[in-house]
């Protein structure tokens, strides 16, 4: 996993990333290395960078290779807006789609199908564990699971009616997808559902569900976040644009333009955390999101208990009023409460914090970015959760005048012993 952050103000943008990378084996064993590079200059001549998070590969090809190959062919070319680099980078990836073999694409879709089918079965069993386990008869138990899966798949398909299609799949047809990957689907389907006898209709619905998810902006399984930061030629303030890429299926790239932060006269500062952002969000909002959800649920439960108790008290003397009190929508009241809390957070905590960040120097921005990553690492270190954030923290500053400046950077080699490399980098 990863923790990366960009802190933007009118003076520039500071970016930081940890070095942890998690490798999974086929038997679900995991190992963490603290040597990954996640920050790259996108151009040798212009103030633009890209950070990566989540998966480090694109259909098995390391993103580091693709980014450096793009930088090599970009040369001194530039764009008026930062967004231009993002759009051009996707065009470049599309032009190199021949690097992704048919076998790699089939592995990608098999992984995707496996992810969807296994999660549906796991979800059904988890939500109905008691009902399933209480049935002693094996055949009746299978019938219960069969019925629950049918309902689950129908619910999923209904929820996907108004999905947002990703660009390269807007004209992709189910018939084409089904013909291309029927054998792979059947293989994975038999692994999970061969003993349940779901029936052809439910099987087709499952296949359609996989297709809908492939075409939608639901990025399941392996995907990569690419964060472009810096300046276009005509921009005096920095901006940050993120992109999600989910690999190649049937020679089409699953990608979507995601979030953006643009510094302007009306917006003096911004913090953009990505991947493992819980600690950074806590510092930004002043409250842990899990605690916030717990407060909401607890308050809603207390309101329900309160109205039920009043209703019970009035039941004998005035049953009509008691019934009306029980009908009070406590969820709406709890939601209004949560909205009020969020507004107080924004005015009393977030706005003053952003105002302070807007006044920081370049050096302070870099120190803050590094500290946010380190605090995320520290929380993982102090808990029993996997230490998926760690290693050296790479830090850089990008400004309009000075360009891309490394503040802290790990190397796998000593630059003093590699004069030829330095010369080649500067001359190519």
C-alpha cells in the first residue's frame, strides 16, 4: 500500500510519498519492501511531476518504465495547462498498448472475474451466515444460497443501471465481451458455483454484472492512481489532477479522470492525500472518520430509544400521539446533526488550517508534507495493523520559477560513483 500527499499554495506545491510496497504471492502470503519509488519528474525541462499509488504495474509493466519512456519522448514539449500533460500521457499509453500481450489481458480479466464472483459469494454467506448454518440439510442449504445469490445479483444489476461509463468502454457491447471471454468466465464460475447449480439465467446475469463493472468507474481489484502536479506554461499557480487506471481489457484501457485541485485567486491552499489517507484526513478535519461514523450511529440509536420510550409512556393515555412519536424520522435528525458538525469542522478547523497553509514558505510546505506521511507510518507502527506505510519518505517541491526540486530522495546507487549516469540524464 501507499501514502502520498500533495500540499498546494500560491508559492508552489510540496509532494511526499513513502517507500513501502506490498507484494502478494499466489497463496495469499504478503511481504512488504521499503524501497519503492513513487515520485517521478514527468519532464526534464518543465515543472511537472507524477506520483503513483496503489498498484505499481500496468498489466505487469512497471509504471516507472512507462513514465520514463514517456519523459524520453516528450523531450522539451510542454502544454499550456497541467491537464494537457495528463491527457497526453494517456494518449501515449494508448499508443503503446501493443506492449500489453493478449495473455496479460486475459490474466487481467480472469483476475477481475475472480474478484467479482468470489466477493458476491463471500458477501452472501457473510450477510446470511446464521440462516445458512441453521439449515442442517445440505441440499436445502444449497437452495438457500442459490436463492440469496440470485437476489444479490439482481440487486447489483439494478444499482448499476445509472453507472458512469469509462471513456474507452462507452461503445463496448456485451455480446463482444461475452464472445471474447466466455471460456475464462466459465472457468472461474465453475470454481465457485459448480456445486450450487445456479441455472443459466443467473449465470448470464453474473456475466452481465462483470461486464457492467468492467465498463463502469467502479475500480475493483488491481488499479493504479496517477497524480499529476505542477504547472502548465500559462499557469502561475500550481494544480493537481489525479487519474485512475485499471489495466487493459480487450485492447481497451480502463481509466477515468478523477479528482482535481487548482490553486487560484479564490483558492489559496489545498491538501490532497491519496491511498492510505486516514491520518491525514484526521489532521485536516479534526476528527477520525470512523469516530464520526460511530457518533452518527450512536446518536441515531439514542434518538430511536428516546422516541420509543416516550411512545411507551404515552401508550395508555394517548395511543395516537404515542404512535406519531414512534414514526419520527430519527435518521433525518441525525443526518442534520452530522451536517451541522461538518459545517462547524469546516469553519472552526479546516478553514483556519487552510489559511495558515496559504502563508507557509516552500520549506515549511515540504516539512508538512513529510510529516503527514511520517505520522501515517507512525500510526501503522503503533497498531497491530500491517505496516503498509514505511521506509524513507521522498519529498520534493515544485515552483514556477525553480521547477522540480528534490528535498529528500533515496537512491539505490551513489551518484558520486555514477558520473556517466548523471551526464546521460542531463544530455538525453
